[in-house]
């Protein structure tokens, strides 16, 4: 029997190996890209920095931020869900890959049967049938349908890996932004506590002047109102600080009650990474890479749909032993075998095949449009962040000088008020202007740091699309710090 099967198997193998896959081969469509980012022209970052691929946050030189960022990879639950989705997509590709090979099963059975007096068996008699053997079937991929399915599944797994990188970078960026806002609230608290101290001094001066008959109670009430308003702002800053600390706790996978961060300082320097060329951004942003891999998957599905036009070929066979006596089951005389190919072709299905092909092509066109829109959106984010950093830097320098002038004016006015030369309204105006200028300066610094982190996010945070081509090295190294990597066979 083996000699009879060999020629058929050899012929099928040769046919399967030489067959080509139907459907269009994938070529990455063009995407709109300018030769350079517009907002870079004429602007040099104050403190340019280079991104460290795996620890981009190190450019801020903040050990507390670095410690928190490392915990995102380990404990963030949303990121763990994305990693699990990637492993599911990779396993789905393995299922599709298995369909390229023969399916072989092995089984055994023992059946006892009998009947009444009118049957061919006596009522008390019984018949035993023993069977042992194996069977196999193989769907020959003549037209490349299975190969296109595998191509689609692999592209989906790569898109999922890029989604993991994008989700991780997004979580890290969000943590950095929340951390900067928490430090901003702390800096505002310091300013407000100092303002409360000065407001109390002003209230005491007003009370002394009323006692001396120099001024009226109106100045006392105005000073008390200013003090109470500043204390209210202090409580608001405390609330903001608490909310940001809670947000940081959730991002690192902890309950808000379990995380307590000591007060720190807001970074004085704002490092800005070079934007590079727009064309390189397509290789560095994981969101763009995920959209591009989705196109590859959708393109392969066109070939899967077109394969339905052609006949399917299946090779199947079985080899069994059958006997009523178990002891003599495995004998050549009890052998029963069969093998042969089967071919099938769908002659009419009401236009379903044509509709499926049209659906696959429309799905592909949709992914192309989404890819190009993703590219445009990413370019927009980079341009917006560059513009924000450029204008905020100029605004920060001007506000820094305004703070210095406002402090001098407030000090001079306070001395004049003590001497009875200036009235309280003048003092209140000067102190309010100084406090407002300082709070504005802190907010500008916070906005600059947030824009810097947003720019790193848009630029991909040091990630590179080449990682998608190394499923056993690059991707596994990227994900291993997040969850335990399931073992894979070599």
C-alpha cells in the first residue's frame, strides 16, 4: 500500500510547493509626508537631548519619575491586557500555520451488540467488534488560500505587538504628564503658603493702622478677604496634588491608598529631542506601524477571498484493523485501508464569492485610508508639540522677567504702605500681580514639560519598527518586562 501512496503524495507535494498564492502581493501604499517639519524652522531647543530607547524618561534626570516609569511596565493592568491580546494574536497565527500541514488522528474502539429472539442474534448472545487504526487528511493549498491566511494572521500579530508598544508609551507619557502636574501643584502650594504668610502680615499692618487711626476698617476687611481667598487657592492646589498622585498610583497598578510620594521640585530644565525627518517618523511611531500592519493583513484577506473561485483538493486516507477477537486484532488479515484525493468546486452560491471579494477589497481600502489618516494625525501632533515648545519657551522667558519686576514692585509697595505713603489698594494690586506672575510662570514650566513628553510620545519614544521583524528577540524583549513570556518551541 505504501508503494501505491508514495507517487500520489509526491505529486501533491510538488504541486503544493510550486503553486502560487492568488490575490495581490502587498506593497506599502504611499503616505503624505513633507520633507521637513515646518515648526522646526528657525528654532533651536534650549536643551536638546537624545532619547534612550528603553528609558526615554531618563532625559529629565528625575530619580522618582524614573522609578515610577519602570513600574508601568510591570504593574499597569491596561498594558497587561494589551500584552495578552498580542499573545492571543500570535497563537492565532500558530493555529493558521498548523492548517498548512496534514491532520492525523489515531483511535480505537470496542463495540458489543445484540438483539431479541427475532433478530439474527439470540437474546442472550452478543457480538463484539474491535477496531484500531488511524486516519489522516490534508487540504492541499494549491491556490495559496492558507498561505494568505497565515500572512494575514502574522500581520495581525505584528500589529498587535505595535499596539502593545503604543499602549506602553502612552501609559508612560501619561504618567510623566501626571507627575509633572503633581509637582506643579506642589510648587503652587509653596507660592500660596508664602502668599498666605505675606497676607497675614498685610492684615496685621492694616489692623495696626486702624488702631492708630491712620486708615479705616475697609482696609482690614480687604486684607482679610485677600487672605481667605489665598487660603482657598491653597486648598484647591492640595486637591489637584492629591488627584495627580492618585492617577500616578493607578498607572503603576497600585491602589491610591498604597502610594505616598514625598514633596519634590519641578524640573527646571526642559529637554527637547530632535524631531528628525517626517519620513523617519513612519518607522519610529508604533501607532503608525500598527496601522501599516493592518493594511498588510487586509491585503492578504483579498487573496483568501479570491481563492474561493478555484477548486479545493483534499488528500485523505485511513488504515484500520477490525476483528471480533481482541487478541488477534493487529494482523495483516484484519487490515482495512483506503486513500485517495477529493476535489470540490462551488458552481453557484448566488454571487457570495464575488461579494466577499468586494468586501475584502473595501476593507483594504479602509485600512489604507486609516493608515494615511494616522500618518497625518501623527505629523500634526509633532508639529503641534514643536510649536508649543517654541512659543512656550519665548513666553516663559518673558514671564520670568515679569516675575522679577512684579516682586520688586510688591516689595517697594509694602514698604510704602508700612510708611503710610501708599494705600492698601495699591499694596493689594502689587501683591496680587506678583503672585499671579509666579503662578503663571510655574504653569508655563509645567506646560513645557508636558509638551516635551507629548513630543517624545509622538516621535515613538525611541521605539523602532524593526522590532516587528524579530518576533523571537525584539518583540519578546519589549514585552518580557511587562508580563511573563509564554515559552515557545524552537
